[in-house]
C-alpha cells in the first residue's frame, strides 16, 4: 500500500447528527448528543435543520416506495428504520492560490458536487 499523504485534505467540515432529548428511550450520549453549532452570525442553523428534516422525510418516502416495489405493505420498513442515526456533513473547500498549493495537497476540483445516499 502507498504511504498516506503528508498533507491533509484542504477542507472544513461541519458534521451533525440527529438530536434526541435525554429523556428519549433511545438516547445515548455518544450517538444522539446535541450538536455543537458554530456562531449564528457565521452559520445559519435554521436552514440546515430544515434541510436535514426534509432529507429525513424524503428517506421515509423512499422506504415506502421500496416496500411497494417489493409488494410489501407501505410501513414494512418503518420499524426497521425507527430512530435512525441520521447524519450530515457540510463541507467548505477554501480557495487555494496556485502559488500556495503543494502539488500533493488534496482538495476539490473546479466542479465536483453530488448526492450520496
């Protein structure tokens, strides 16, 4: 195997997951603890939470469609996916001037976006 690169990927990451109240029966501090949010002046929490909620709703609709396509009742997968460990990464790749960029520095090209499910 090749040696790992000496330079890290030039990105900033905000990782967040599903939050549950401590009174919830599935609460586990290591898996469902509150997210640590950046300063609101820099980072808008509301739109991020709304997006995450809409992605959760989309996943529920997709599981309904999966069940239908298999000839199963619509709610077949609901009990298997209840209280999932949903998470999301928000990435920011700061611009790197060509003169400042090491040839081995990892980063993102001109346009590389996508959704992974």
